[in-house]
C-alpha cells in the first residue's frame, strides 16, 4: 500500500521514523512519502518537505508567516493528489494537519491520526472537526482515550512511542562520550534542553545559563537540536563551564545528574531517563496572553499531566527567573525532593503502558486500511 505521513517537528520526525519502520515490517510492499526530517527519510520514507521549512512557534510567529504556511498547504494538497496514497497518517502538528484532513476527507482519502492534537488542553471544540475528518485515531497518553470517548469518538490507546525510542537506543560508555564530545571536565552533568526552534532556544538558553556560575561543581551541557546548526549555539558557549553536544539528547540524558527542560515532549523524555528536572516555559508577551486564555490545564508538563499532580516544578513566564531557577535546581540535585521525583518517574512509566506503540499503531493502520 501507499502511505503519506505528515509530521512537522523534531519529535514528530522521531515518532514518524519508528512508525515507518513498523509499517515496513507489517507491509513489505509499503511505499511511503512524508513530511518530516532526516530520521523519517533514513527509515525509508521519501521526503516531500523537511520540517525545518515549516516549524513556527507561537501565535505571533504563525501570523507573521501566514503566507508561507498557506503556500505549504497548497503544495501538500497537490503532492497528496499526485501520490494517491491508500492511507494518510497525521502526526500531531494540528494547525496544519487538521487543514489537510478536511480537504483529504472531502477527496475520499482514508485519514488516520497518530499522536493526537492536544485538544484536551485548549480549543476542545476542535473535536467536531476530528470526528468529521478523521477515520481512526491512535493516542499515546492514557487519559486521551477517556477524553475522546467522552465525546463519543472511540480511539485506540497504543502506548507511548518514547518508551520504544529510549529502549531501542544504543547504550553508551560515559567516558567515551565525554571524550568524543570534548566535554570539559569530569564533573557531574546538568543537561540543558532548550527546545528545537530558534525563537524558543534563544529565549530559554539565556535564562538557563544565568545560573551556571552558582553551580561551579557541575558541568552544564546544552543539548543541540538537529534542526539547528552548531554555529547558532556559538554565542551561548562563552562560559568555560558550559559545553555542547549536537543531536545526542538521549545519550546526554543517560549520564545527566539533573536537567533544565523547556516544556514539551522533552519533559517526558527526561522523566523516562530518570533525570530530575525543572520545567521552563517563556513565550513572547502576546503569545503568552493568548495561550493563557485558551489553555484549560492545571499543568503544562506531560509528567504532571499524566500523574495528575505536581511532580516536577514548572516555572512559567514571569516565574522563570534566575532566582527561581537557582532555587529549584538546588532542590533536585540532592535531598528528599529529588528522591520523590525519581519515585514518581517509576509510577509514570507504569501508567504509560510499556513498549510497542509504533508496532501497535502500524498493525492497526495496516489492518484497517
């Protein structure tokens, strides 16, 4: 069969690549065309558009790039029509994907959604579009199944693909890793995960690095995103206690003592690696004011949302200061607060349901096509 997959971010590229591998196992005649990144291409997908060309963060950034977004939508529709897939698979990236899904349904394409839009967080009314335009939904968070069924839209809970991604990674030797990446000392590591888009990385790294001089017994290591060149990070590497690794986030987390993490998928990745963390989020003023009025959640990190309690500290907008970062980082480096986080991470992993999400989703997609 022919599959057309659309992912618009680095995390979507990771999960899309594992889905592609699973689809090829289930369907040896699979032809796969995709929007994604290097990982999806390496897994066997023919890349129609790289996510680096389409990733915009925040309401203001979207507005400023509307012309490019509409151009991409037109190209995507044309590309799908020419490829004539048996199945369309959307991975998160809801603003774009729901636009394509509406057109696809009218044009009689089979529509599957893997990794649900976070309509449980904001704009719940989008459920009507999903019920109208999506044939099958495969969710990765346990509370999402209950949410959709409340709206009379049955979905499949397949487990979380991060468990697969972490389990399938090659193990590293810490000493070799330090040498290969020119880390500057043998000090314990504090990982900095500032995000994957230029706007957020610039904002978050400046704040994260403001505490470096207060923790001289640790080495701070920036996890560089695959979507950004090494030269972009050069301005942040002037402190001798700060190092950098590119596209090696999992290896870095596997040896880190603690982490400062921009809110998003990375908070869950950090928890799966059993690394105590402080969650950080700061948007431009306009984007934050809009988000504050439409997001209905008690928490912003997936760790807290899944466990339904505050396990990791969230420093949001005006609370994200050097003083607060310093205080919270001290708490997770030693003592009972650190121990409680680690204990809660074990509970979290049990709730996520174990490995096999990609294979489960692929089985259902191929069987129901």
